[in-house]
């Protein structure tokens, strides 16, 4: 089968890979995206919420707006949250973040992963310079002086100036290139489901730190909450096996009945193991890694997909700058700019989340006192608290231009 020539091959059409393709949509570069897994089906009236949701920051929202996908998400369903309460089960420490305190209408949005992916795919398919090959699995890979060559399972051969791995935590491209990873398992699983509570969630995200891991209630637009309960693997398996009545009783107790009784959990339950993983390099000659292919963090602050989207926006900016300057978009000197820009910030966020996980999971009395004191002091120090929340929202730091764009007023609950 003859070779097909492109400028960029993206392996993976998930949220991060699709976002990169959309970000390069107006570039004139010829882009192909390959995806091995079936894509999500459309959402129909009456469909239940998906188990997997993401807490999308304002920076990620700006990226979606910049690539023309935000309206597609609004047209499906999104759930804004305006406040966040975090407290420690082992003490009296508590912190409250309020969007009004920083002059913003929301802290972010809870959006189903499939809604994000569907809107990005809809936008991607409207771009003349982007091609999607589905299903297709990468089988062989070779790097040459001025190109990369990818052979697919159907015999097709793709030749490009740059290959981008956006194919997840088990990235096949990363393995073929030989980039190693470092990290560890957390000996935790995250249980996910949806639940209806007696009291309204008030468009507020809630998180209680338990000795075995954090329990988060994320507000959905229909009044229910999406649950992310990080706990030991044994405890997660026990909770999965319980009948609905028993599970709701355990959930209510673990959440300290902050939203009253747990009324119903009509959706299914699932659990997945948690780990920290980081690629030793984000780039190689004519190769770049983004999203979970480059890094995985603990979900306690919901930053995983947001870091990946910042990767995509940053790599797009680096590639477009190189194109405008007449430079080789796949040269290592070009790609190293992306790696320098993102790797340090990602490492800092990974270290912070790992530190929080270990701090709040400790039974040592001095650490219990320290973390509760820290929560209460930070809550009282409003200027410091506002700096923290702005950074978490992606409203400060060394951001790519797509994450700094103007917000569209009057849309989806924005003022």
C-alpha cells in the first residue's frame, strides 16, 4: 500500500489529541489523527450522565473557545460550579472557595468526557486540513532525518514531519520510541457513580478528605452529583459489590451527611486504579508526547485533563510559531521549547497533588494538626486563598495564548 504524506500525525483522538488537531485547524498544515478505539456515540434526550466527568478549568474553557468547540459542549450539557468546600474528616480544618470573591461567575464546569470529545470531534471533522482514520492501530514506527514513518494494522504507511503521542497512559507510540516512565501505584481505586441527595448541591463542588482517600461530590445540572471516591482497593471492591441501600448508607456516612440523606443512586458504579506516572522525556527527534502519554496524577484536584489540554495548546503554539518562522516543526530544537514550557509546571502540579494525598492520608497526630491548621489559616487569609484558586483555575502562570483568550460573555451561565 503506498505511503501517505502529512505534516503531523496524532495518535489518539481522545480529548487531548482532538484538542490539538482543532488547535492546528487553521494552520494549513496537513494533519491526520489515528484512533484505535470506537468513538463515543451521540447524546440523546433522556440519556443518563456518563460515569467519567472532568472538572474543566477556566483555562481549559478558553482553549475550547479558541478552537471553536465550546459551543458544541454548551449545546449538549455542561454543569457550572461556583463554590467549593473542602474539609478534613480527621479534624476541624475547612476551606471555602467562592467565585464571587475573585470577581468570577464560576470556578469551572463539570462536563462529561464524552461531551467534550463529541464537541471536539464535531469541530475536527469540519476542518479541511484534518483527516481522521478510525479504527487504526499503530504497529511499527521509524524515525528518519527529516520524517517519521508509521505503519498501521491495515497496512497503511503514514509519513510525516512530526508524530504526537496522545494515546493515553499506555501510549504505544511512547513505547515504540523507547521513552521510559517513572512513578508508582497509590494502592487506591477511584469509585465513580452518580447520586441524588436530599439537599441541593447549590452548584458547589464538595470534597472531604478521609483517612483512606478523598471523597468528592461534583454538581451536575440535573441536581444530582457525580461521585469520585478514592479509597483502598479492598474498600472499593466492597462498595462495588453492595446493594444500592447499603452503598448509599456507606456514602452518606463517609460524606458526613453534608447534603442530607442519599436518596438514590440510579446509575452504575465503576472503579479504576490510581497511580502517578511521568515520562522521562516529552520529546525526541520528530516526537512529542501530550496528556496522559506524558503524565498521570492523582485526581484529588481534578487537574489531569486540564494539564493535558494545556500541553495541547502549548504544543500547537510552538508548532505554529515554528511554521511562521520557516523552521522545521519536527526538529528537536523546536520541540524542546514545548518540553521546557510544560514539564516544569506539570512536575510541580504532580508533586503538589502527591504531597496532598500523602499529607491528608497520614494518621500521625502532628500532621493532622498541621493540615487542619493550614486549611483554616488559608481560608482566613483571603488574598492568599484567592491566589491559590486563580492558579487552580488556570488564570495565572506561564500559559499558552489559547488559554489566555477573552471569555465569551453571556454564554452557558457566564456573565
